[in-house]
C-alpha cells in the first residue's frame, strides 16, 4: 500500500443493497431479528437500562463502573434494531425503536448533555473523569445509534439530538482558550463523530474527532493526572498503572505496538483509519499499518480473537497467546472487524479482508448461541467444559454489539471503485450497486463456507467495460476462474485479488473455484503455548473437538498427525448445529497406561497410545449442545 496518499480507492457497498440467503449467515441474521433483538430488549428493560433515561432512578455512589456506562447498551440495541428494520420492515419493532429514540431524547439536558448517570446520580461529576467514566464512550455509541436510526427511518429527531450533544462536547473540549484539553479513556466517539459528520454534513464533527485523536497522550503533565488531582486523587493510584491501558501513553504517531485494552485499541484505530482518509493523512495510515503488523503477526488468535488477558481485557506481550485462558472478548473481535474493513477500502489489499473473514466466521460469531438468546463475552480456544454462554452479563457490552454486526453483515461483502466492483466474501447473496455509472445487479450463488464453488452472475442494462475483482482468500492455495465457461484472462493483483477486466454483458457468469482442503495450521515458534501443536482449518472455518462428538476424557490427550490429514473426510451434516461440514479423521489418544492417581511424576515416560476416530466441528458452533470439553490446538504425534 502506498503511504503517499491516504485516500480510500474503494467504497463499501452498504448492507441495505445486499440480501444474504446463504446457509451460514442468513439463518443467523434471522435468529438475530426474531430472537436476539427481542431478547436483548427485554434484558435492557429488566435491568433498568432503558428506564434510566427517565432520570428518576437511584444508585449508590460510587457506582460500579459498568452501571456508569449503561447508556451504551440501549444505544447498541437501537443500532441493531434500526439495521434490522432496513432489511426487514417490521411495524412492531419500528414502534419500539421510535419509543426508545424518544426515551433517549427525553433525557437530554438544555445544554445538550445526554448521559443518564451523570445527570440523575452525580451531576456534579460531569466530565470530571474522562479516563474511567466512559461519558465519551456512551456519547459515541449514542451517536452511532442516531446515525443508524436516521438512515433506517429517515427521521432526524435522534440525529439532531446527538448532534446537539456533539456540539456540547465540542464546546467543552478542544484547543481553544477556555476549553479543556481532554479526550475519552475508552475510544469510540472518534469513529462515531466521523459517522455523524457524514450523516449531517457538518465538518465540525470531523474536526472534533481529529482533535480527540491528535490530543491523545499529548499533554505533559498528563490530562488524566491533572483531572485525578482535581478530584483529590493520587494519579499514581490508577489501577492500570500505565496509560497504555487506554492508549494514552504517547501521542498516536509514536505508538509502535497495539497495547492495553483490546476494544479501546481497535475502536481508536478504526477512528484513526477514518481520519487518515478524511484528511488524506499518510502519517495516520502509517500508524495503522504499523500497529496492524504487530497485531496480526504477533498478537492475534487463529480465530480472530484478540486480547489474551483478563486483567486488562487486552494485550500482554508479543506471542503470548494462551488458549484455555484466552480472554478474546467478543467486542474486541467486532472492533477488529470494524478496523480491518476500513483499512480494506484504502487500496483493496486482501490481507485486511482475510482478517475480517477469519474473525467473522470464527471468533465473532462464536459470541452468540445458535438459538440467539445466550452469548459469550470471553472466547477461549480450549475449555474443560465449564465455560458456557449466558443470556446476559452484568456488563452486557457484547450481546448488542453482536446484534448490530449481524444485522448489518451485508456491509462486508462488496466494494466499488473507479474501475469496477470488488467481491470480498463469497456468502450467497443478491446485491445491486453502481459500477461505472450504471446499476449492476449481482447474484452470487455458493454454498460458502462449506464449499469453494462460486458463481457470480451480472445483470446490466447495457454492455459496459469494468473490472470485477475477486478476492483469493489467504487460506486458498489453488483456484481457477472462468467466464461463461471459458478460462478467463485475469490480471493477478499483488494485493490478493484477481481482476477480470472486460466488457460485461447481462447474464455473464463468472465461475470461481477455490480449492478448500482440510488444512493443518501451526503457530510461530515464539508462541510458547502452542509449540508441538496443530489446529485444523478448512476454508475460513477453524475447527475444534468437542466432548459431545468425542467422548474422551481430557481432549488434551488427543494427538493429531498432520501426515494423516489426507484421511480426513468432509461430512456435510444438514441437521447438525444449524447445518455444518464436520471433519472426520484419524487421531491417537495418549493413554494413562503406566500412570495412576498416585503418580504425578515419573523418571521414565511410558508412551502408549490408541487409535481414535476424531470428529471436528466449527469452533464458532461449540457449546451449543450438552456441556463438555473443547479444544482447537492439538498435540502433534
Ligand atoms: O468499558 C466498556 C466495555 O465494557 C468495554 O469495551 C468492554 O471491554 C467492557 O469492559
Ligand atoms: Zn464486550
């Protein structure tokens, strides 16, 4: 990617123009609409998150921090519900959305301020602790909800309300005399303000976003120290010890690694990617590229999970990727998707689409049960059988976050550029988009991700020359492409796409065959926790063993010989786990022969194994049956 220009060459096709009817996502979207969104609404009601906007609740002070940022949960729900209305008009949901929008607006103060906790409970503490108290984070989610609500309904009332709140924040914070040089400890508002700018056309929101990014980590003494002293606190008593936790340890352009809380880091970088484009600032894009390299090559799980540590809900050191204790918060994977999707639009480099795909199909969608009414907050890569999804959390950030991504999933499939269209993912769908000045209807038929045969049919009003860019996924080593049955002239794009450049006629069919064998995956020798281990992947799907299919006590005793991979068969099971391809193949089980419950250590090692038939299921679908062990990384024979 060039660092001379930071302008995006691609424009993502919005989900409103894409209808998924594939076997993987379409049923999940339907469950999201029919089960998750109503379930989450009820949870918000039951936990007082919605009635908080009536501003007549009480709460002990100091409040648990999770209650302080409770406004963000209805905001994400409203965003999810608004997206759902776009693809599935539903008068009952529309009425609920309208009522929630009104409720939020009703809590707005005359000066534009809009936060339930710091209006009803601690009004004297408004903006006094930007580091910890999440006011800007909540504001950001409310702004995203307002943009989604406006786009779904055409109603400007919530958008106008959040614009007033943004104006309030813009008056309070900034570099001008009389303003405070603060910025939020939990990024989110940065990317939200860019969305608000696009929805309203008001450049001051973009300027505010830029200020918040540029100011981060700048002042000396540190802004968070100054505000701590003003509260009568010792800044050194900060539990996280260092401002790396909230990416405020140094000015952004001096960041060299992804650090701290994973969700904060990713939301921040998604906003930075937006600003790089909006201001055509290569130095911001360069920071994105540098941190991306560190994240993807040293700090990311195979599933697209990020942030191994529970302590800071975030990053530790390079190559520290334990499986059983992995934190890998669902929200962190979501934020990773948001960032990579933004990076993808700069030059159409498939390395970013690879991350989006890997994350969506694995560590993101593991976050919700197939039934749609329970969720993972933490996504480990091994379990002794005690980790399960639950209907809700004291800190319920993940469920509505999953809801908004599922409802808008069509966002991730296509882009257009000056020279044509780009296909990033091959889930079956129909879409329409503007290409080279005319509306093009696209039908993509596939059984992805279970099968690598893809057929793309184009319908146009008149013949037109443009390029169709097809992503060759990072996991695919061999592929063919034909147009109307004949081997096609492709231009290999170094960026991981092939381009078919020709005059297209209505009815032209592109056939892409992606070879999709069962693959063994190994970890870099520096990942100490995964040495001598192997994982199974097929296409974008990472597999795991679950106790439900493998009645073995202690799945960690399974040995998998990569030389036996050819013996694995792909078994499509339409009735299992919503319809999945299961992998069946041979393994070995280390027996306990020579050991007993009185022997923890021995001076010689009895090596006794017995053959075992293994059944692997997609990682994302684990814990949807009876409780049991789960494991992604196996010992190698
Ligand atoms: O702090 C707000 C959200 O709650 C974070 O993004 C999550 O990690 C959880 O701590
Ligand atoms: Zn979360």
